[in-house]
C-alpha cells in the first residue's frame, strides 16, 4: 500500500493547530496544549503529551510526525567555545557554535545545509547546498545552545548571530519565522536587538527586510569595498555589485535607523593595501555603520592568510581617524574548527 508522507506538525502555526482540532470536532484549546508541548516543553513524541487523551495522541500519530534535531557530537574548545554537529531528521548535518565571553554568550547558528554561495575563503562553500533549514530546525539549534550555555557557563544565551552555515537571506522566510519564535514569549522571549542577521549582501533582500520593518540587527560580510577585489573573493559580487549593495543599505538605514556592521577580514596580499583602506573608509561614510575586523582562520590550501598586525593597525588607525567605530574581534574555538569560516562538517 502506498504510504502518504506524514506532515511535520511543527510546521503548523498555533492558529493552524487550533483550526486542525476544530476540524476534527475537538476544541480549539487542544491546539494550544499541543503547541505548548511542541515548543515550550520540547516533546519529541506524542506519547510525552500526558494531558492529551490516548485517542487524540493516536490520531496525531496517524497524521503527523514530530521532526526534531539531535546533537550528534558536541566539542568543547579550551577557550569555552562549544561546537555542535546537529543531525536533522533526514540525516543531514549542520553545525552551530556557542561563543562565551565575560559579558555575553552568543549562539552562531546555521540557516542552510551547505551554501549556494561560493566565498573563496569559507569552508562551508565547499559543501553543496542541500536544502534550507526549516524554522523549527533553526529554533532547535538555539534551544540546544541555550541549554549548553546554562549547563557549562551558568547563564542563559544572551545573543544570536546568523553567521553559521548558509546565507540567511536565501532562506529569509524560515529565518524570519524562527526569529519570531525565538523572540516570542512562548519561545525564549529574547529581544530582537540581541539578534544579528549576517549576510554576504543580497541587495533585494536587504530592502525587503527594511520594508518588513524587522527589529533585529544587520551585519554584512564586506571584506572589500573595491568591486574587482570583492568579486575575486566573493564571486557572486559580480551579480550584486557594491553600488547596488550600498543603495540597499542606505534604504535599510533610512527605514530602520539601525547602523550596519561590516564584517571584514584583512588578508595578506589581498586587501591589505592603503587603497583597500581608503575604499572602506569611503564606503563607511555613505551609510552609518561600524566595522568589525575579524581574525581569520586558514582553511586548507593556505591561499588566504591573515594579514600582519601592522596592516590591521593601519586599518584601525585610518577608520578611527575618520570617526568610524572599529572593533577587532579575536577568533574563538580554533582548536575545534568552530571559528568563523571554518564550519564544514569535519569529523
Ligand atoms: S561566507 Fe557565508 S555566504 Fe559565503 S560561502 Fe560561507 S556560508 Fe556561504
């Protein structure tokens, strides 16, 4: 007999669950109870739902599955960073990272399995994009990290960055739904101001976010403000040139009044010259923004190497002299391949 694939019950909103129960001749309130089991109590099986009758549980079992993630492997770095290899219901794996500092604990989560973009310096780009993550798969990564944060660092998660595997704006709807869940009282109740979506820069989607009046922060992996250089390291820049990116960012700022953070790595022999610095300064002046200089972790063939401290100091001096806020972020979790650009499902 042909089997009809059961639907993932967690793909339903609370309203849809309520409607489902009404259509089954039950009370809408039953939908609230099941929703609570799925999202607040983290039920992995219908049998866990002890205040739901056996018949109703059987009916749910016949109609739905509960897909959930499983942390297959957890690695802890000597600096406190934790990396999770997360197995999805279909066996695919993504990674997420917990980064503790003295003042905050940040989850870096994935939004896609692999990535459709091809940034030359990024280990994830070597993995083919298999699929987008569902909202619940993104949410579950956050919940798993929040638990680890409480367990190993005695404090809840304070911040989230969408900077793991994948380009979040290529999975915009699901990322948005996950953020809604994370910020809702039924989820973690986290302020959207503590969430940053980091994109490689998809102009159309940046404008859409501005139109949608999202409340989270925006970061852009810029890495060069010169088109030829950026296209060399981020080939999709050919289709989304800096002029279009800048226009979209101006639109974003106009609508949201939220400053943009530019993530920027300085590589030896690639973007470490004065002309690169001048171009960045000019780019920053056009739209209110700040710069985060990130330490780089070589991934394999050594084509990309972190520039000298001197080159980084030159960047910092020039940006500061021009009144642009700049921070230098040291890399974390290098010993477990959890640092920026290193997520690649390595054993
Ligand atoms: S840096 Fe981000 S957008 Fe670029 S390939 Fe890696 S995961 Fe994809």
